[in-house]
C-alpha cells in the first residue's frame, strides 16, 4: 500500500533489475523490531539491500538506483539539472507527503490529519505541477528522471484521498507517459490515467 515502496519497485522495474521484495508486517510492528531498526533506525519502509549496501528512504534509494544502474538520463551530471531533481525529491518528501499522501492515509487508513491544510497543500501542488507540465513533458529534462518517479505515485493515487484530477489535464497526460514507459508496473489502487 505504500507509495514510497511502490516508487522503488517501479524504478527497479524501469531499470529492468531483478530484485526480491519482502513485505514487512506493519500490524505486528515488524518495522519496529530490532532487526529492522538495524537497517533503518527510523523504523520506516522502504529499505533497499544491495549486496552489502543498506539504504533507507525512498528518495535516497531512487538516487542510488539511478546513479548505480541507470545511466546519466535518470540523474544527469549537469549541476543545475541535478539540483532541480533534488528539489523535486524534496517536494516528494514535503508537499506530496503533507498533501495527497496525507489525504490518502486519512481516507483509506483513518489516520487523523489537518484536513484543510492537506487539501490546501494538495491544490497548490497540483497547480504547480499543471503549470510545469503544460510547458514541459517531464519535470526536469526532456526525458523521464527520478524526479518524475518520486512525484508520480501519490499523484496517481490521489483519488484514494478524494482528490479529482479532472481539471489537471497536463498532469494526467504526464501520468499517462509514465504508465507507457517500458517496464512500468502498477500497484493496487492505480488505474490508467487517460
């Protein structure tokens, strides 16, 4: 159910990397067990183990996968483009988390949130995305990058937070472009955007 876990799984699939996924038992608090806390002291998923390397946080994992296995397109060497990508990764951890992700957690998991703030953050975020994507096909370069992968899941799952994307045509077209990428995989709750 985690959009953050999904973005890592999506990236692994887009890179055509073989991996083994392991579900962490949330209701039994497996993510708070001592063995899990050794991998991530914050007790959060996802965690990626690649040989002897153990990484936490979906944004950090996306950077690692892009740099290690993805070539220059996923995370360009150009300083300005790299900084722009990091800005979108921060947006994923901030506005996306406080907006559409929080609304989804509220409506499907019953998590208490400041509903008006989450709606306001979501509207502002969608307006920024719509403007950007009405001018460009992708968030940073003329190709998909990890910036797009970081933002996509909770936007694509916005309907689970009672958010309609009907008035955001450019956002829906961008989602459709992601969904047509070779290696794309979905997750429970995602429906084709166009």
